């Protein structure tokens, strides 16, 4: 018994000695009081819909950088722009924190979001050209075709009571991604993929809950939670869908080459790049990242335009001058001509960033303004708080597209705005997302006038993988667009 006691004592001593640099750093940082074993776990012992409020409040209360303990795991949290730039621009922080992203990996596999090291570098170098602007322009027409179908479906809501436009845009986004990335024609807009659409939304919530709720990070406790069966069923249905897509090797008769076919062409048996497992991981990642980003930002934009008719009118005038009325379709040549419209989209992504935070792990020791970050230390960057920092934004908590006037952006810190992340691990899907957003929003606004109740402050937010309304509803009324005489 005495021997066992000595063994346990030395094991504990060895653990603290091995992590001494973490503890030295934590003692230098402020942060919410932590309890033994569970750390700050009680801080996040709340409803899923309250997690964003809790994390935002903490970031505003404690100066950056500060500490958080997720159980026995230490994390340094950054909500200051200069510090964020030093972390995100450094190749020392291109590694994703495995303790966090393993939960994302269970859903998305080892795609570009979760991979690190040589695999990430190789895959990114090979896949990036497929999502570059010169390549994705071939998807302009299929995106427009699905959007025109969306306007026909939305026309049934003309002069009707308030409805959730996000529901319709989400299904349109799924059909767009399926056509352009997965190379399959689906009818989500007609209700044929309702189960899949709902499952994907729930998986986002479950993955995020595991990241921030300490007790759910333990696999045994997670299996005892109400999330477990839903998580396993959701993965099964989603992977079956992706596997069916991969097994579908019908000859492509389209006028464009979907991403799946381009990845197949890159498959290399010698290097092992893009084997079947790789292909599934990349398709899963691209599906989730694309449909969620496009549907969320487009929906937020339309709700805000309904709340601020003066901004909506400015956009519509610009659309009319560049494209014309509803009888004129948007063309590829129009995409780069918008000015005010671009400002509005950027402002929406500032207020509702795709990811409210990102997590990195240090590959080596790193000095951050006198704080020595140890090797393998977890660093959290709060994009949500940086996007609302009053030092860089004239009206941080208002819908104010003038934040992106040329004279404003010229003097603003480049890392004060990073909706697609920044640095070496910035999102390569930005050109696809922005093109899809412009096509969808221009076409809808050519046909319909948006009406929404309230103002920005009335939109209560939550977060999972993305920032969303707490009630997951984007309420609008639509009327037939009357253009200027």
C-alpha cells in the first residue's frame, strides 16, 4: 500500500513537472476562477444557446491574453488584434489542436479543416487551385439555375405572413453544393433531402457542445449523454449519402467538371493522395463548409436588409445599374463591379462570422509579448470579439456597411477582419462562397422586396460551428420588387 502511494505521488509529481511551463504561464494570466479537475467547466454548464453569450462576456471581462481551463486542459485565449496576427501569421501555429478538432474530425474526417502537418500542406497545395476563382467560374450557371428555382419557390410566399427564409436558402445551398462539388443532381428544394439537412444541422450543434463542455469530451460520458444516439445515427446517414455519391461513377455530361471528378483525376496510387477515405473526408469537409457558410450569410443579409430599408434601397439601385431588373440575369462579368453590395456582405460577415473562434496548437515555444507559450499549448482566437472591437470599428454593434469604405479599410488593421480566418490556414473556399452569395442575393433582390421586424440588436445569437439566431429562424415578409421608374 505504501509502495502504491509512492508510485502515485511520483506520477503526480512527474505530471506537474512535465507541464510546469503551462502552469508558469497560467499564473501570469488573468481569467475566471477555476476549480480543481473541472477547471472552468461550470462556466459552460449551460444551454447550447447560451454558450456564445458566456464566451463573449468572458472575453470582454478579461484583458487579452487570458486563461481558461477546460478540465485539466489549459488554453490561452486571445481577443486582441495584434496578438491574433502574431499567432495566425506564424507557421508555428498551423497545427490544429487535436484535443478540440478530433470532435470535428468524427464528422468531417481528416479534411483541410482538421488535418495538420505534411498532410494538410500537401492537400491544401493540391486542392487550392480547384477552388480558385478561375476554376470556380464554371459553376456560375449551375448556381444561378438553382437560385432561379429558389425564386420560383419563394414566389409562393408573396404577400404572405412572416416566414423563415433561411429554411429555403439552406435547401438551395445544399442543391448547389451537391451539383458543383459532389456532382449529383438533388431536389432538396422539393423536400427530398429533409432528413439529411436536419441531421447536418444537429451534428454541428453536437460537435460544438463536445468542444466546450468538458464532460462531453470524455467518450464514456458522451456515450451516456442524450447526444450519443443522435450523433451516431447522424454520422451513419450522412456517410451513407457521401458513399453513394462516391460510388456513383456515371459519365459526366455537364458543361462543367464538379470538384469530385477533379479530385478523382488527382488520385495518385504511388503517393496515396486522395484514396477513397481521403475523397470522403474532402467531400464531407467541402459540403459542410460550403452549404453552411452560404446559407447562413445569405439569410442574415436578407433579414438585415428587411430591417434597414434604406440600405436595401442602395443595394437595389446598384443592382439595377449593373445588372438591371428581374428580366436581366446576373452574369460573370457583373461579379467584380459591385461596390456597395460588397460592403454590405462584408459587414454581415463581420457581425456574424462563419466561426466565432478558432483553435491552434503551438509546434514550438513562442514568445507573445513577453508570455512564453510552451510547445503543444492550445491557443483560442475569438474572431467574434475581434470583429466587434471598438478600437477598430466605428460602430461595432451596429449594421454599418460604411465600415468598409476604402478610406476606412485602408487604415484598419488587416487582422481586425477575418471572416475566412487569416494567415497560412485561411479558408480556400472564399471565392466559391462569395460568388454563390452574390448570385443568390442579387437574384432574390431583383425579384423581391424584404420586410423584417426589429433591428440588429433584436437578433439574439448562439453558436455551434457557425453563428446563428437562437431560434434558428430568419423571419421575413416578401413583396414583389418594384423597380425605379
